C-alpha cells in the first residue's frame, strides 16, 4: 500500500522502506505540492508494485534523499518555495543523489523554457500534463529495472570483493606453509648429503663399485632436491616479501646480470649483442637483475648441441613502458607451451638433456608482476625464442608509492 507523507507542520518525514519482505522493491519518490496530482501519479504507477514515497515540497524530498536510495524521482516543476529546478540542482550537488534519475512533470504551456533548463540540470526526461498513464508507467518502469540491476551488480561486486579477500588470505597462508615446509626440509636433506659424502670419503675402501655408485646417486639426488627447494624458497620469498621500487638504469642491471652469467658465456663461447640501452625502469634492482639472469641463462642453455649461442638484447620505449627483449638462437618453443612454461615446475625437456628446476620462468613472471610489469615470449621450434619484459617507466611514478607489498 503506498504511503502518503504529509506536508504540513506536523507532517512526519517520509520513511525509507527497507523491511525484509520488501527487499526486492525499490523506492520511487514523487514530489508535488498538490495532493490531487500526487494521488493521480501514485494511482498510475502503483501498478508497478514498488514503494511509492510522496513528498509535498522540495525540502521534504531532499530530507528523504539524505537517508534513502531511490530508483527515480518524479519532480513537479511548479512548486512554491523551492521549485522543481532548484530542488533538482540541490539533489545533483549531493554525492548520494548526483546520479539519481529525475523526470520532470510540467505543463505543456511551460515546455519551451523548461525543457532546456531541466536537461541542463541533469533531468533524464520530461512528462507533460496531461499525463498519459502508459507513457508514465513505462518510463518509470525502465528506471526501476535499471536500479534493480545496479543493485544486483553492487551486491555481486561486494560478494566478489569478499571472495577475493578470502582467496588472498588462503593464498598467503598457503605461501607461508610452502615456505616453512621448504625451509624445514632442507635440514634433513643437508644431513643426507653430508653423511653420504662422508660415506664416499671415509669408507671408500670398504665400499665396492655398486656401493660407491649408490652413495653417488644419493648425493646427486639430494643435491637436486636442494636445488628445487632453494628455487621454491626464492619463489616464495619473491611472492611474500615487501620490495621497494624506484628508478633503475636498465644498462646497469643488465651489466650485473651478464657478469653473473659470465661462466656460462665463457663455457659456451656465446656471443652477446647488446644495443645501447639508455632507458630507466621503475623496478627493484636486485629483483630485476635476478630476472635478467634467469632469462639470459635460459637463452644460453636451451641451444642445440654444437650451436654457438648468440643472444641479442634491445629495448623499445612506449609512453608508459620500456620493453626489453632477449632473443636467442636456441631450440625454440611451440606456441601451445607459451603460457605453461611460466608456471612453477613446468619444463619441456628432461633434466638429463637440459638441467634445471622449472622455477626460473615462474620467478621471472612473479618478479614482473611485483614490479607492475608483464612478460611474454615469441618463439618457434628450431628458430630461437624472444622473451620480453615490459616494465613501467619512472616518469609514470613521479610521486607514486615506491613499494609493493607481498601477495
Ligand atoms: P628451467 O630453466 O629450470 O628448466 P624455467 O622455468 O626457466 O626452468 O623454464 C621452463 C621451461 O621453459 C624450460 O625447461 C624450457 O623447456 C623452456 N624454456 C625456457 N627458456 C627457454 C629458451 N630460451 N628456449 C627454449 N626453451 C626455453
């Protein structure tokens, strides 16, 4: 049943309707100083089955809008005191109602001057008297539906945010768990490694060839497991730790990474061709260097037997980004593997053929993410690979936050 809120001195304010059984209904606010016109509009739109709230003045409407959300306002233009336009202007000034649709109700004789003024105040429509019931109902029902849909979207969005919060927490707990497990696994592993080495050194005379072979296998398996755990720990650390970002000259980071890859370059007699790099990126130097070491060492490692590695490095600058490319002449990668190689433990080859743990590119991807960047690859089997990293330019962060929390 529609409720009328009086306009006299003793009138109570319109009451927002939000009880449980009316949860699905939305509020429609009708503002007119004349009770007969209010009743006429109310009769027409009652069929929509929503909560109709009536106000007899602009002030009363504004008071109601302070506390309650409405789907649409039907606002009479000619009212004593605050007229419809002044009321609309005040409605628009408030954050809560700045986007609430307003339909002006006006007499045909006023149309000329009213229409343009009303639209400039953000009216969504005009209804001229005498009101055609079907037209009014249809127009109001459009806004009712729109409001309901918006409400649904808001509620879905809230649920989604809540879910994201829960997932982030679970993720952090899992990462903490992985970290402590990996950390704790290293102690017994070191004991296995130490004792099997002692066996080989101190009891070599007492072990026959098979015994020595078994002990050697224990040593190499324990070493491999230690490598895996160490890489996993570094991935976990990269995900969890706070890193401070700032401007880093790319050339300096690359020089440092190349220095770390020097033994591999020498061993393979590799050729490194580096373009002049003058760009700076917004990054963490240590994390960036480690990322480049991973990419460079892969480009030196995944090369067919007998082929001398040749690695080309260059940059391209966008408005907001610097893209660094590392191109090799290696064995290449089929496009169906482009995504999966960036995941933890994903490898395309046996460790006998190409040693490794399968965590390097996961680290590269996590590092890029933590520094607000992206990574990708373009490659074809037997035609080399080009791995690229895009990082923000420092100019995009003139006074921005300079750290990235874990997660
Ligand atoms: P790892 O190097 O320890 O195997 P990564 O995570 O660095 O692990 O790489 C994952 C897989 O992606 C590698 O095992 C290899 O199959 C493929 N890959 C990475 N870099 C290259 C490259 N430059 N050329 C060809 N394959 C590559």
